[in-house]
């Protein structure tokens, strides 16, 4: 038996080459790899850690009777910490884009770069309605990620998610775009990219990139199991949606949402059939706010909005998102159907007030205030 085992071992050693390795090329062609692209973009991806305090109280204080007598005397403050991800979007100014929910409870924020350097960050501003925030760190030998065009994405495109899942360190996962224009009801303004690239707790705020290494989205949320594990359904804010938020935060320190003063709904099958269009090809106006820009411009209930600024409308959520991301005072051009007849109406975006989250350290970036052109148009990377 011993001789048989020895013979088997000798035969295996003769068949298997020493230091066997996977091939790097086949028929003279290099095997596909994302490594070159990742070497370019990962220096722009950062880990974010926060420190703060949360207040807790005994369950008995949920009862108004006990609350009346004890007030907050039984409440206590406890230290808390958290982790997330972010991406450097402007190297010369030290601007980092992340999710608002990553930093909303923070007293102190630290940003750790891919090369190990660690900086304390300030919040320029945040918009909880789009779940985006811009941080600032010292602009010392930073690498920024170039913006892609999320309007050109197609279902089936390959994408890569980069972040800091569970605080274990920078991690890369890949997948495809599973769907576009998703509205799962997790934030007020939604137009999410859905991807099956694994996204887990701690990935929030990290970049979703295309195979050219361009930033196309900010990973924001997942549909997971009870333990928070990934089920292959992740959502990212499209970078084209983020651009308007970034612009206002950098210039003003907050986001001022616009409105037309109307309420829209998706088209039902019968209304769409009578109008001769598909249900997803527009949105119907259900209500007009008195004194609003829409009323002054002559928009009426029952109007079907087909285009906004010459771009086709894809349902009520699309109208809400695009109006909400527009600048107050900007003119928008509506192409509508009224009684089966097309019309063009020009409406001026009105203000709904300053409803952005103001972090204690939020402030505008003076380096951008006197320049009317967005930084990505000037190519400053």
C-alpha cells in the first residue's frame, strides 16, 4: 500500500508542472482584465469614517405619562461611529462626493486615501432629498475621477462598484446595469441606476464606474435580506443627476430646490390610449398651485407633458426629478398635449425654500463662487 501511494505521488509530480499558473494570454492575445483601469481610478476612491454621539432613552419614555414626569432626565448620550465611501471629484479644490446619510450624524469626519493618508474633512453642504453631500479635504497630491455621461447608459452595460464594505478596506466588485430610472421609494428625488454589482454596507457614497473608468453613479442603497446582505439589487444616483446638486453645494453651501407649482401623475392605460401614446411617454397634470409659475404660464389640469426642454418625459417621477434639479429662475420649455392638440409653454422655475440639510460646518467654496462655469466643463481634474 505504501509503495502504491509513493507511485501515485510520483506520477502526479510528473504530470503537474512546477509553479503552475493561469495563462496570461491565449493564442497570443492578452486575457481581458480590469486591472489597468482600476490602477487609474482607485486613487480617487476614499474611505470615510465618522464619529458622533446619539441620544437614547428608556422605552418607558415613549409613554406620554412617564415623559411628562421624567422629561429627558433619563436620556443618555452614547458615542457612535460609522464608515462609508466617497470619491474625489476635484483634485485642485479637495472636493469629495459621498452620500448625505454617510455624514448626517457626524461630529467629526475622517477621509482616508488609497495611499493611506488620512485627513479630517469639512462638509461643504448636503442635500438629503437626493442623498448627496460634498466634503472638502486638503488638496494635497489628490487624484480625481473623471465624469461619465449617465444619460448614455444602457441596460447590460458592464460596471464596477468600488468602496469600503463593512469597513474592511477598499474593495472592487463588478456586474452589469440591471435597469435604469428606478424609483424604489427610498429618497424624495429618485432616478436610480440599478446594478447587480455587489454593494454592501459601507459601500454607500462610493463610485459606480464604467469600463472606461468614468464616474457614472454614486452607490446609495441596496435591497438586502434581514442581515443586510447583498441580493444583487443595488441602486446608484446617476452622475448627471448629481451634477446639479454638486454645483449648488459648491457655490452656495446648500441646494435650493425648484418647482413649477403643479402636481403630475403617471398616465393610466385608458388616458394614454385616448391620447395615442404609451403610458410611459408622458405625465398628466392633476393639480395647479394657485399663484404658481405654472398657473401664470397657463398650464392647466389635464395637460399631458410629453417633453421637458426638448427631452422626452418618462413618467411623473422624471418630471419631478428634472424640475427639482433645475436652477431657480431657469426657464423650462414644456411640450404638452391639451385636448389632443400639441402646445409649447415656457415656465420659470420657482423656489420652494431652502430645504437642504445644513451641516454645522457647511459653507460655500469661495474658489467657485465667482466662476459661472461648472468645474467639469473646464476640465479641472
